[in-house]
C-alpha cells in the first residue's frame, strides 16, 4: 500500500531492515545514535521500552513529519543480561551460560508520529530454551554464523535455530529484533495499515 507519510526506521540493524521490508512499504533507515545502557535497577522489559522510545525520539528531530519506528531488545536470564557479544570469546561464554537454560528476550517496538507528537509502544516477550551445547557445537555454530552483533549470540534466523529446543512467543519475529505483529497494529493505529 503506498504511503502518504514518510516512514523511518530508527535503526542501522540489517536484521530489523530485512524484517520491515516484509511489509512492502517504502521506508528509510536513520541511525538514532542513542546510548543503550540500562539504568540501575531497571527491569529488562523496561530497558527495552525506554530505549525503543529514545531511539524514535532521537530520529524524530531530523524527520519532524514522519512516522518513526524504534525498537530495542534486551536478553536476560534471571539477573544476568546478554548483549551483543562483539567477539568470539564473549560469544563462547554467553552460549556456555545459556546451554540447557531459558533466556527471555524482551523486544520493544515504538511508533512515534512526529507530526502529531504521539507515541505508542509494545513490549513483546519471547522465551528461548536452549539445548545442552557442547564445545564442538558452539564452535561450529560460531564459525559459520559469527553472530557477534546478535543479543545473546542467538541468530535464530540462521544456524542458531539448531541450538534451540523451543521458542515460546506469540510473535516469532520478536526474537529477530522487530515484532511485526505488534508493529502492524501500531502502524494501523497511526493511520498506515500494512494491507
């Protein structure tokens, strides 16, 4: 459906870009240049929500007439959080910790109507239960996927799916970083239905 409104994804993530492309609407990407550190004592879902909204607001300054999409994801197991590993050694440590355990991915999405100065957001939970992972399996996965830019080293859209016993969510795209079911609802509420 052609859009009469400019749509901007407040992200440089190739994964979020690929997910948004599924909706078939024109959009552009903008780097929100926003920090991602949690606040002291902040719950993982609250961090994801705050950061998704902050990213959208940061980009809205440059696009004052657009619909801005912000998103953020926080992976946690109990009190421990798992960010993007950045390197091989950190990814190995993360996957050893996650072996045989469940990790909760809290993915927030925000649609900010910069023209109307109205924001709506959702947090979509996703629990991933990992198989028991031995060193050989971890190394083979990391050599092939190099998921150093993925929260908790979990690249489920690739070979990472072989590390997972089960995924519990009502929106499987939330695990990849942009919950499309919630996003479609928010876009429709903002006057831009996907279909």
